């Protein structure tokens, strides 16, 4: 079955009309190639391959030395082309057929390019526009974020400068504190050594104090005993003195009585010797009082020493 192509022709020659006819197989091949080229499911390599095939086909159709197959009006194979006598020149009908086929092939290529631009390039261009819009929005967002980041970076730089300054001041203070700490440590070590020395001295002083206390208690005991002895001796001394005074008085009285004995013999006998009711000699009142005082003192000192 043959299909008539809608190409412009100014001749009514039957051969020329036949030249405008292509077979169903050839028509199906061209249609499949165009659909294959316009199909979005194929990648760019398949499209390039189809375009290369169409370009090769154009070159074959434009070759005036190519012979035609009378059955399907298609270019003959290279093997059949080698068997044709190349000395024979093409006729006008053949040249006209070449031109018509060239025009038909160019129409297919033009249609292919238009469809490809409309379907593929425009679609990809719209996708690129959408992508570009997204990229612009992303760029604006990143620009805003970058501005915030830059502001934060500036703040961090200022904070870093402030921290460096503070760190320098702290380092200076730390160095000074280290020196003061070393000095304080040396002083503390010296104080600790002095403290240890004072502790030893304190222990020694405690021991001495204990010894002193024991000695003091012993001395107090001895002192108390000595005081008691002194009191006792004082009492005995007082008693002895009183006795001596009494004896002296008695001696003085006796001497005085002896001096006046001769003049007043009768009076001295009556004064010196007095007999009581029980025939006992009487003792003067002052002597009795002295004896009582001595006895009381001796009893008092004896009781105090015993206690």
C-alpha cells in the first residue's frame, strides 16, 4: 500500500506522482523515528542517535548518483549500489524525484525540530525557569541567613576580642596571684615550722608546768607543815616569854621583899604567905590569870597544828 505525500508539485506526470508515494513500511519507520525523538521517556543519547540517522538519510537522499528501487521508491543498499552501472547519467525524472524526496525529507526534519523545540526545549526551559525561581528564592533565603550569620560572626569577633582582653587581664592577675601564692606558701611553711616548734615548746612547757604544779603542791604541803611548826613555835615562844616575864616579876618581887624584909618583917610574912581554908598557899590573882592565858594559847596552837 502506498501513501501520497502532501508536497507541492507543478507536474502531472505519472512517474512524478509515483515518486511522491512512499510505502507503508517506510512511512511507519519515519513515524516511529519522529515519535521516538519526541518521546520524553528517552534520554538525550537516544534523541541524538535519531537525529544522526535522519542526517544520514538526508545525505543519502541528496546523493544524485543513488539509484532507486522501483518497488518501494527507497534508497538502495550499498551492496546493490555497487552493482549499478555508474556510467549512465540520471534522467530528468530521476532528478525531479531526488528533489521531491529532498523536500519531503526536509519537511520531516523541520517538523521534527519544531516539535522537539515545542515539547522538549520549552518544557526544559520552563523547568529551568522554575528551578531558577527556586534558586533565586533559596539565594534570597541564604542571603538573609548569610546576613544574620555575618552579624553573628561580627558579634562573635567582638566577643572574642573582649574575651581575649579579659583573658589577658586574668592571665596577668593569675601570674600575680601565683607570685603571691608562692610568697604566701613560703610564709605558711615558715609559720608551720614555727608552729611545730611552738608545739614542741608547748609540750615541754606542759611537762614543766605539770612538774611545777607537783612541786608547788609539794611545796604548799611543806609550807603548810612549816607554817604549822612556826605557829606552834610562836605559841611556845609566847608561852615561854610569858613564863619568863612572870619569873622575872617574881624575882623582882622577891628582891623587893627581901630589901624590905628587915623593916617590915611582920608585914612581909603576912603578905607573902597566906594560908587558905584548906591550909594551901594562896597565889596572886595576876599569876593565875597569866597561867590561864598560856594554857589557852597552847591549846589553840596545838589544835591548829593538828588540823
